C-alpha cells in the first residue's frame, strides 16, 4: 500500500542518510526518498505515481504487467547507474535510490514477491505479511521504530551537499525548497520544474 511504502521509504532514509554523509531529517531529502519509494509502482495505473504519470503507467501495465521490470534486478541496475551517473548530483540520486530499494525490499516480504529475474516468470518472496492485511501496519511500525533506533545520534536536519568540491544544494536554509517539494508530491508541479529549481540554488 502507498502509505506503507511512504513510511518505509522515510525509515530507509533515517538509516541510510547519515551513513552516506547526508542529513537524515532534511525534509527535501526525505521527500525524495519517499518519492523513490513510490516510483516502482509506475507500472500500476491506480497507484499514487501511476495516476500522476498516465498514460505511461497504463502502457507499462498493459505490456509488462505489475511487479515486472520496475520491480526487478533490471531496476536495481538502473538504481546503481543513477548513483554512478556523473551528471546527477549524489545528493539528489542517493535518496531516490534508497527509497526505490526500500519499495523492492518491502514487496519481497509479501506472498506475491518479485520477479527479480524479469522477464522470467519465477517469483522470489520472503512472505512476512499480506498486502493490505491488518498485520501490515504493525510490520511498518516495527520497521520505523527499528530504523529510528539504529540511526546515529545527533541527526542533522539539513545541510549542504558537495559534489567535486562545490556546494550544490542547501535544501532547507531558507525554506524555499520544501514548498516546492510538496507541490511536486501533490501533483501541482513537475519533476523537471523541481529539478530546475534545485539546480538554481
């Protein structure tokens, strides 16, 4: 469910952010991690991201089905490529990738599992709970608690991110980026517009 993926994307960033020398509590980076956690479901027209990216999601669902290529090792390879892509700043790519991978791990914990070796039909699963079951919120709550408990002490709220010795972003120093990110998540602006605003900072 979208709510669970949002919570788990945030939990993943609580753990990963400080270990990547990026602030765990920066609202914009948390938002990017949450966005990444929703992206794999672009192959489902009724998902949060699928509704906002029609007709692409409809086409993907029609030809590739749900939990296909966007939930496979091909997608994992895409995440690695994004991290290594020189033109994409690490401070932008890292939370997206962390969120994306959190989605795949969460889906592996359901009976439906994932077709990691897509296009092969075999599914891999470690069934812990069924999607939408009463047990799902409990699993998410435990994951959030564990993530917060394992995060390093003295978490930073926000900070500057350096790429090739240059400060590229300081996302929450004057409060301008968070409203832009909310507009993106609310469907009121495009990813391209948000990206241009981020680069201008």
